[in-house]
C-alpha cells in the first residue's frame, strides 16, 4: 500500500502522472455469485456456469459493476492525499466505460493516474483519478473510470 501525503502544490505538479499499479486480483465465481446476491443481479451470463458455457464468452463473466465496485478497494492501495486531510469521501465519477468483459478466473489490476486537483475552499479539495482496470493477458482494459474524491481538511 502506497499512500503519500503531500502539499497541494506538489499534487498540482503531479497531475497527469501515474500514482501506482495495484497487485493482481483474481475474479472467481464465488466473488461473482456474492456480488449477484448483494445486488440482486443474477443474470445467467454471471451466475449460470452451464448456460454461460454455451454463451458468447464460453464461461461466466463478472458484472461490470463488480469491476467498478472494486475501484474503492484499489484506491486504498495507491493514493496521493493532500496534507492536513481529516476525512475523505467518494464524490462520484465523471466518466465510466466498461470496455471488455472480465471472464471468471481472470486476474485484474488497476493502473491509477492523478488526473486533476481542484481546491474548492480552504477546507475542501476535489481530486480526480483515472483508473484503468487491466485484465491479465488482454490488450483492452476491462474498465476506464474517472473517480472523484473530496478531501476535507481539518
């Protein structure tokens, strides 16, 4: 886990640079099934292994929103945080594209880039990071998302 605490000026200098790349994470059927149970999204392409074997991908695939939901986990692994931060909240997304399905058994990782920093007030800083979720052995990523975090200074 790499979390750097830096000044606003240092963060501004680093806009456009890569923050880090996470370790690989296996997307197994148990994780997919638990996500399906949690979200009530039990579409066959995700949970019915026999039917999915005859489908377009030859096996089940992870929900796109399962991949998206892992961005919070990945964000904890690599971050640049403004000094003086007392609290951080997920502020939403600017863009989200689900580009490539994640087949069961795949390993994914996240490549995180500091995209923007905006000082909203003396105590609030909005940071945008671009997340590119890669699938091991595949050229196209699973997902590209601009994730927003609001940092509150105390």
